[in-house]
């Protein structure tokens, strides 16, 4: 909006904007109400069941607070599994080292680091479950280090409390009609499909939009992967809806890449013939807004006919074969995206079910594991030497906050949020205990006193910039209150606990900045090293299917874009090279997959062997020769073999083009293509 427009609106409009910004929406109020009711119901049930760790039930609900039903169900499942594993390990460690505290703490630090390392290679709620199984040992074993004989009872009580929390929040979400994840994902995925179609149309009519535009498009698609994984448990047909969402997301990745590849192939053809022009027109129509599922099916069938016709003579130029196949790839990607989007909406079984793995760098995961283990070890040594009271409580908080930070996208921002949220949680807990309750006993009064804090924390957690502050307030306010029956009012103990949680926040803040920090340049270097190893595997015909690699590469490109720095020219060059690595890896993986399927064709055995050798060697001239040989051999084969050959030929030629354009960069990486 221009300044003149803003002035023309008047002060009343600005007041409405301020109210719209600061006053929570009805959905936020409904979310906060659900969480408050679930927390109070879980606490009441824990009191009624006379659980020893009743406060764990209310804290468990706070941790499971998610605005969508599928997100909460998925997190609840892995929280329960993580608690079971952590409880078993806590009992095992205590049985081994009950008489030696040093070995117990060392054993726990090793286990915590291992869980954080594993969590780095998982995604979403599975990563949370792996991380939780680490600090659950602290809650059960370290917290009872002075009374090892109570460890088993503590583990049982913890599992019982978490079960109460899971059942309670599930019941409240169902009873109060918590929004479904798939309903929120569908319009976002439809918008992403529309954006990908616009991107493809621009590529096919104006030329390649470039790596920066592509990275921006991928950046809007990738975050939806988490919601796609949380849909399966929401409905009876949730498995099909989740598969449809994953298929559509994978198809959008391919649509962006295939449209750029088709644009590049057409640019290399000075005079496209009739078949190529028709294929290009069909690809362009497949990404038009009004193209229906029936239109996509007809266009796909016609494009397969054109590819078959193009290879029938065995003499078509390589660039024309590439253009025909890339046109078919665009139409196929649009078909899978449209089918996946419909499956998400109506629950039918989609055309395919694909996985969407995430990329994680080994060095980053290893440093995260060592960082958490070192932070816990140094903190334990400091508290033991200082002789501070309630040391076990402090160690539990350090383990929990450091572990939670390890599965967040930006640990430094999370640590800053914890540093702000912990004092607020302590202040809220102190106000509830010593001002509102002030020595009184009674569950209704506690529930009423907790309501403002829970509502405020939920509102903050729904706003991305203040999410961590709200999350810490929601979780650690009941931790500090430690509800029990009868309620304890010991100001000295409360003040010491408040001091210890703030110290834990400071330790986390310093840890993520001082202990094995990773700069953006190191992130880029680690990503390039992982990409180099993956590319070497792909060229050798190892390391998984092309669809899996496409998802991994898309995730790596999103992360690489976030770490990319320097001048505009440097950023563009780095991103250009990152896309070249991804393109070459995907082409090599697809080519090997097609060539393996063609091994049964006896007349092609020698040519297939030479093509695979050329891929392994990474030589552009040998790849071009192998692709041309396969074109000449295609004329004497049947339709199905020709279609498979077209895919293999296109990927061989793509690998040759990428190696030819970026040979110097690949030589710096010491790849076979050097």
C-alpha cells in the first residue's frame, strides 16, 4: 500500500488493523480452550487415579498442544513410544550403575547424544519421539539418582501419566471438533499446484526462470511435507489422503524440474519439427488452469504416442528425443499432482504412494549429538562441584531444553525464545501459587488460575515469531507449579527451581553459540560433501530410486538456499552449482533404473553395458555416444521398450549436458566426471 493510500484510509482503518493484529482470531480462542480443558481434565484424572507424577499428565498435554487433530495424534503416538523406550533404558541404566553416579551420568549423556543423532535423520514427530526417548531417561533415572530403588515405580508412573495425557487430548480434540490437518493442507497444496503451473507455463513460453525462482517455489512446497505425514490417523481413509498429499508434493518437485528441462531442450532446437511442436503444445496445455483429469489422461496418452513415433525411425537427433520425453515428464507430473490433490480431498487411492525423506548432513547430526552430550556433562560437573541443592531437577531441565533445541530448524532462535520464556513461566507460576492461590487448596481455583496463562501461551505459540516463548510458557508453568494433592507452598524450593530453570535457559543459550557452532559456510560445505557422496553413488548405480532422491535433493536445496550468503553473484553461482548437482544425481539414478529394467532385452545388452560404464566414469562424450547408440537401436524394438529407452536416453543426455557445463566445478569436487 502506498503512503497516500494509507493516509486516505484514515485513523479508523489503522485502529481496525491494530485490533486485527492484536486480538486473537476465533480459531485461536478455540485452540486455547481445547488445550486448557485437556490440561485440566488430564490433571483431574491423574489426581483421581492417584498417580505419583500427576504433574506429568498436564505437562504432557501442554507438549502435545497442536492446532490440528492429525498433528496432535501423530505427536501423541511418538511421545508414547518414546516414553516407553526411555523408561526401559532408564531402568536398564539404573540397574547397571545404581552404585556409581558418575557412570550413570556418563551413560545417560551417551544415550542422550545417540537419541539426538538419530532424531536428526528423522522428520517431524518421529524426530520428536527419538529425541524424547533421550531426555525421558533424565526425568526417570537422573531425577531419582538419590533413590535408585524408586526408578521402576517412577517409570511406570511416567508412562501412566503420558497415557492419561494422550487419551485426554485425543478425547478433547474429537469432542470439540479440532480442525483436521488434511482440511488445512488442501488449500495450501492447491495454491502450490497453481504456482507450479504458472512457473511451468512461464518456463515453456518465456524460457527457464532460473535457479533462484525454482528454489523459491520449492521452498513453498517443502514445508507441507510435515502435514502430509500427520494425516494418516485422522480418518478411516487417512492413509490414502496422506499418500495423495505425498504424491502431489513429489509431483510438484518434478514439475518444476521437468518444465525447466523442456525449456532448455527447446532452446537448443533451431527448427523443431511437427512432432516436437505438438509435444510442446500438449505439455503447455497440461499445465493450463482449465486442464481436467480427463484432459491430462488424453494428453499423456498422445505424448506417449509421440515419443514412440519419435524413436520409431532410430534416426532422430538427441535434443529432439529429450524434448519429447521432457514434454511427457511435464504431463505426467501434472497428472500425479492433480490426482494426489483429489485423493487428499476425497480419500480415493492415488495412482502411487511415494516416500518423502528429508536430507540431513552427517556432520551436522554428529555435532548436534556431541553438543547436547557436552552441555549436559559440563552442567552436571558444575552443579556437582558447586554442591547446589536440587541438582537433579536442574539437570533434567538442561537435558530437556537442549534436546528440544536439537530438532528445531534454528536452534539459536529456539534458545533465545527459551531465554525469554523461562523467566515468564517462572513469573506466571509464582503469581498463580503465591498470589492467586496463596495457600488455598482446591482444584477449581487452580483451574481458573491456570486459564489466563494457558490462553496467553497458546496465542503466542500460534504466532511463528513468538512460538518458542509461548511453548515454554505453556510447558514450564505447570512444571514450576508441580500440581499435587495437597498443593505444596514452599517459597524457598520454588525460588530455587525458578533460578535453576533460568540457569538452564542460559546454559542452552550459550551452548548453541559456543559448543561446536556451525556457520553458514560450514553448512554449505557439509551439504556439498554429502551431495558429492550421493552423486558418486548415483553415478555408480547405487543409493536408492529417483523419486526418493528427488525429495532429498529438494530438501537439500531448500536448506542450501537458507545457508547461502555473500554477494548476489556469489549466491546465484552457488545455487546454480547446487542445482547442477541435484540434476546430475537425479538423471544418473533414473538412467540406471531404466537401464536395469532393459537388461532382459538381449539385443541391447552391449549398449546398456556401455551406457552404464559411461555413467560410472562421468564422461560427457561417452554419455552422448551411448545415448546415440540407444536411439539407433530403438527402431527395431517394440513400443514399451522404446518408451523405456526414451527415458534412459534423455537422462543419459541430461547427465552429459550437466557435466559439460559444470566440468570445472565437478573437478573441484573430485567427482568421476573430472
